[in-house]
């Protein structure tokens, strides 16, 4: 049976890049698509960003492919009004996704777009694995007079399961990032990661690195990393730092996995309302998100690598959408990628 993918085109450039992505997927395999409303477009129709029916459809799928949600029409600071990103949060929570994966692999043809010197960035091919549902963002917080606090807590269970995602994703090495010289949660983190490594993944190399040192090494020698696994707050910051190594928002895919059911695959960029409907959106991050879905959702390494290689070849052939300093359209970029599949 063809894997069933719930597609969520969402808002802005979302529908344009989703339509292009299903053409690319159809070139490497057979899939059945179930398109659903999520985000602003669902607020318009249903009054809420994510309905129970759509969440149920996602839970029953083999994978969920999302383009982007949001736009000025739904920007509001009124807490009683529905907002598109509530759909994203509801989806992550409903699917129990606790691990966020962000690969950073600058395409050889775009090395010059990186803010780093070409000799520094060359050979970079890393994956940031960030814990998504624990730590300081989910701890107790409050105010007492002129003092505020945000508590950070991690359990052995939470660390074990994210450590496993890190080791399973590694080709050679896992760099576990913490602040064990200062934080107790980091000392527990280091203890648990060390044990999971010894008991379950002795063939993968493990190194521990302090978060401040990691921030420096990411810009001084990014090619020395394979998988970086870290807690929520450190991962939030380091994944954005790592993303900048490519120098281009329109090229970055991400995946959220771990709930035991379908994963969620989406580009890092937003719905780009400023260029929606002009045919100028860069579809490549969407294609690379589909490749991540093939790799991490369907275990189809061959098909994933084919899509990534086709994207590289299209760029080497000179394809550049406006965000990459060129004038090619979404359609031209899509046709160029398809020609290499
Ligand atoms: P954005 O990523 O949508 O756009 C930032 C800039 O990058 C814009 O100039 C845009 O034109 C450009 N850009 C982004 N993706 C591009 C692509 N694929 N091709 C060409 N150019 C591209 O971020 P923003 O402007 O801060 O947010 C716009 C809307 O998107 C907001 O409503 C925001 O809430 C939402 N948003 C959604 C997600 C998501 O769905 N995961 C993520 C971030 C922002």
C-alpha cells in the first residue's frame, strides 16, 4: 500500500510550494495524499487553526507534510482570537513529537551564500537533534515582587528517549551538548547520555561539549560535527546558529518525530506573505523537507538521497530564486529538480 501522507499546505506561499513538493514526491515513489486545512485557512473555514478531525487524520497517517502557516490577516495580540501557530503547537502536542531534527548541509553551489569563509564551511553536514517538550520552556514560572523565575527540569526518561534519537541518527559521532559545569539538569543529562551510549550504542563515538564551546565550534569548525543532541533551550539557540551557516532561509528543512506515530516534516521558513501568489517562492526547503520525510518517516534513504542530489544539481545548473539572488520562478526551480530525478 502506498504510504498515506496528510498534506497541510497552510497559508501564504504554502499551497504553491506544497503543490511543487507532491510533484517531486511522485517522481520518486507512490504516495496517497490527504490534503487538510490547518492554520489561517482553517480559521477562515472552521474558526480554529486545527480541528479535531484534522488532528485525527494526521494521527492516522504515515506522515504529515506541512508547508507554512500564518499571515498579517491573523496577526493579533488578543488572546481570545485564534492564531495560525496554535495549529502547529496543537499538532506537535497531539502527535507527541518530542524530537526536532534540523539538518545543516550547505549545497556546494551555495557555499558563497554562507557568512563563513568557504574553507570553513566546506564539508559541513550536521544534524541538530533538539529536545522539544521539556526543560525551561515547560517548567514552572512566575513572579514574586521584582523577581521572576523559570524552572528547568528533566527526567531520566526524557533524556533517554532523546539520546536514542541522537544515536540512531548518527553516522559516526554524537556530540552531546550541556552545561554540566554549572547546571544539575546538565549533570543528569550527561550521566544518562553516557549510560545510553554504553548500553545501547557503543559503536557510535560520543563526545560531551559545553554549550558555550559548541557555539564557538559551530562557526570555527562546523564540519567537525555529525549529530548534535541537546536540550530544548540550548537546541533552540544552536539550531538557529547552525541554520545561518547556509546563509539562506529558503533552503532549510526540519522534522519533528518521536511520538511513536507519524512525524511532522516542514520547512524552517514561514509563509512569506510578502511574495505569496507571485510564483517566486523558493520550493527547495519544501523539497528537502519531503526528503527528510522519506528518510526519517519512511526509511527510504535511497529516495531521500535522490531528492537531495536533484536539488544540488539544480543549484549547480544555476537555478536561483529571488531569495538566492536570482530570478527563477517556483515553476522553473521545480522543473529543474524534476529533470534530475
Ligand atoms: P518568513 O519565513 O515567512 O519570511 C521571511 C522572509 O524570507 C520574507 O522576506 C520572505 O519573503 C522570505 N522567504 C521565506 N521563505 C521563503 C521562500 N521559500 N522563498 C522565498 N523567500 C522566502 O517569516 P516572517 O515574515 O517572519 O513570517 C511570515 C508569517 O509566517 C508570519 O505569520 C509568521 O507567524 C509565519 N511563520 C510560520 C512558520 C511556520 O509555519 N512554521 C514559521 C515562521 C513564521
